[in-house]
C-alpha cells in the first residue's frame, strides 16, 4: 500500500510540475521528462526523442507500451527512480533495460533540499 500511495503521489506531483531525471551514461546523458500527460525519453544517440502518451497507473508504476517507471516519494523528493524502456534504437526491438536514475528534480520539495545534482 505504501508503494501504491507513493506512485499516486508522483503522478499527482507530475500534474503540477514536471519531473526530470538525468543520468550520465556512455554516449551522453539519458533524460526522462514526466508530466501528467506524457513521458519523454531522450538520448543523444536517438534519431528523435521517444514520447509516451498513453500513460496508465497500474498497481503503482507509471506504464505505457514499452515503458515502466518505478519510484519513491520521500516527502516531495522523487527518489529511487527506475525507468525500464528501450534506451537504444530501433525501438520495440527488444532492447529494453532498466536505468536507475536515483533522485530526480521537480518534486514538491525544492531540489536543493532533495540534493538533486
């Protein structure tokens, strides 16, 4: 139940603000932007950003075809964010893998307090 509440909190926070997750990886920075209506995954190696708009809240995680986002909401700090999707092209070719983004910016608590880099 605690996890379910945390994901509802993330989704309701996203409706008021944009959650942005970044991680330096070989080849560039993986970036995931979450709003109440879409999730955008970008990477310098992509021909164009991947946009997910058919978002569902299924037993906690935010999901869409080819996307799952798990996280914890620690008093407005969005932490332990794991995104599972295709992080290489061609999309939908079975290259899905998880990326642990740690703490993301844009929760209801200021980033300085959440220690977002």
